[in-house]
C-alpha cells in the first residue's frame, strides 16, 4: 500500500487556498515559538529584583521555561489524538484561546511562582496548537508539495526566532517585563479570525480512544527526571540522595510508561512506529539537536547581557543571523535532500551545529562581536538542514489520517529534548559556575554567599548592593561564567555529534525513487 492520497481527497476549493492556509498556520506557530524566544531575551530582566523584574533565581528561570516545555511535551500525545478525533480546526481554535488567556495572566504575574503556573497554562493551549498546524498542512497539500510546505513551516520557526528577541528587546526598553507576554494577545485574536475564515477542518475517520493513564505517567516521569537534574545543579552535587532518588523515580515512571503503552490497546504512543529505524533516527536527531541548541541559547543570553553588557534589544538583534539563516535555508533544505539524501544533509547539519557550539568554548569577554554573529549564522544554517529533512521523514512515514499523531510525536521529542537540554546544560552551567566562584565569596556572610553563588546575575546583584566593596567580585564573576560557558558549550557540542552519528548510521541516503521506501510502507501498515 502507499501513503499517497488521491487528489479527490482534497477539495478543489481547499487546494486553491492552500498557501493562504499555510500562512495562517504559520501565524499560529509563530506565537507558540515567539513566546519562548522572547522569554530568552527577558530572563535577565525577570531575574532582576522588583520592581524591574521578579527577582527570579536561576532555578526559577529554568522552571519558567521548563514548566512550559514539560507541560507542552506531556500533553502533546493527547492533543494530537484529540485533534485527530474531534477535528484539528476545533483544537487549534481552543488551544489559541487558552494560550491567549495564559499570556494575559502571565503578564500580570506578581511572583516567580505565579509566572511558572501561568506559563504551564500557556503550554496547555500551545500543546493543542503545534501538532494541529502540521496535521492540517498534511491534509491540504499533496505528497509532492509536502516537503516544500514543511520547509516553509520550519522556516516559520526561524521567523519567530528573529521576531521574538527583537520584539522582546523593544518591549523591555519601553515597557515593563510583562509586556513580552501581553504581546501574544493581539496576535492570538488575529489568528483566530483568519482561522475561522480560511482553515478547513479534518479528522481521522477511524480514531482511537484516549489514554489518560499514559499521559499521566509521561508527565510525572518527565517532571521528576528534569526536577532531579535541576536540583542537582542547585546543590552542585548530583550524588545527593534527594537528587538521585528523584532522577531514579523519573526513570522508573518513564519505563513504566513505555511498558504500559506496549500493552495498551489504545496507546497514546504507538511504540510499533519505532520499529522503523529511519523513523526512530529522525526522532532521535530532532531531540538531540534541540537538547544542544536550547541549552546553549540559555547561556548565550547571559554571555551577551551580563558579560558583554548588551541591552535586551541589542541581544535580540545579535541573534538575528541565527534566525535569518534558519528562515532562509529551511525551505531550501529539500533541494539538498533530493540531491544528496537525508543522511548527508542531516548529518552535515548536525556536524556544523556541533562545530559552532564548540566555538563558544573559545569565546572570551573581548572576543570580536562579528565572530559571534558568524557563529550564530552557521548555527541557524545547521539547524535548517536538520529540522526540515527530519520533519518530512516523520510526517510522511504515517498515513495522512494519522497526521495529528505524527506531528505530536515529532513535537514531543523536540520539546522533551529542549527541556532536558535546558535542565542538563543549565545544571552543568550552574555547577561549573558555583565551583568557579565559591572561593571568591569567602568574605561574604554565609547567607549572602549562598545567594551570590547561584548564578552570574546573583553575584553581580550582590556586588551592586555592596557598592564599591563589591567591585572586586565583578571580574571573578565574569571569569567563572566564561569557564562555565566553555564547559557547557563542549557538552552541547558532544550531544550534537551523537546526533550526527545517528543520522549517518540510520537515515536514508539519496532517494532513488520519489515513492516511499519499503520500510516506510511497512511502518504505515503497522500504524494502521
């Protein structure tokens, strides 16, 4: 059998407006991705004590990001299944409404705890938006146009990465920190109007039942695992019993999730999909690339703002080359795939990303800024040649009717990879920084010493309160952070290299025929 669907399955009226529909889907995608890219610029401001920010610690900042990504990843399974069952347009509209409400509440947060809670609410809405956008795309484009459409869709991520930091910088220069969330509301309203007008509804004619037990197990397991990793970074000791027990509990719960899904008659994650090595390799590659990228993005903001002294707006502008490269090359990556195959295109993209992450290990406080710009541009280039090929492999591996499930799986691995990247590499950064600065804090009172050792922002904050007496802490803080950044960057580069190895070993080479290969057809059969 073949995954291609006859032309008659797509109404002529829908086919004619397919590119306008893609524009609406990208607008919906924009706000989901925009929110995280804006937050990356705002984390320094949010870490500043009130009234400028919320005085969030590094751990609270990580949780402001991880509350979103973990809730998002944990709910994507169910969101994809609900979209396939009740209609993707309906869940898109509902998800956007919830996301808009969460954004408005997050803008008025009075404490880091409230911000974390409202970010989780935003993730609830986003979980229903993200998989539905790709699922609708797969149902309005024919198979031969899908790689081009997915490339443009992936380029939309680059557009959001570009707009987010710049918009966040402008807002932070003129308004309070909450404006970076409030900006989502008018975008949501515009997307709702256009979606009602243009986007058709679609669903799986043979949907399965929901899997609440599997969803609960996945969420609990991920939260325990990542919380244990973050806690290990806070304590600068991963052998602490509380850290080991939390991480161990997370691993056990996630193992239970896999066993339950294998035995369930209506699993949220159909593990038979992963019998196909190409499908599994694409999933692994996309998770590993986001693991490396999200962790490095987290520390690069502190490098630009805390060490180099750039404003949030300037930091956003400095990240523009990364976004521009991704936006430029993502829609064109399919051309390299047609010529060289997925293996070479994705492997080369991951190798380029690994090299650029390693380049961060050479950065000092006075490194010429054009070097940073070149590194960001090449990072975006590498990302573009990973995201588009892997997304096409994943989405075309399953039948059109299962588009919501395929999109949910892809985005789940992406978000889990990003969440773990922030947790693991954030903990590496925190531990290395604390070890590098603690012997310079001996003269401070015990309570202040613990606070000052949490992050470079905490050290600089204590130094500012001490006035001239704190000036001697600024140099050691910068030195300790740079060392921690070097260690973290090399860890990220190592992860990207593992991803490149996976791509080279398991992804297909140059296609000999436009039709899907035997393995993909077997996977479709298994999926049905």
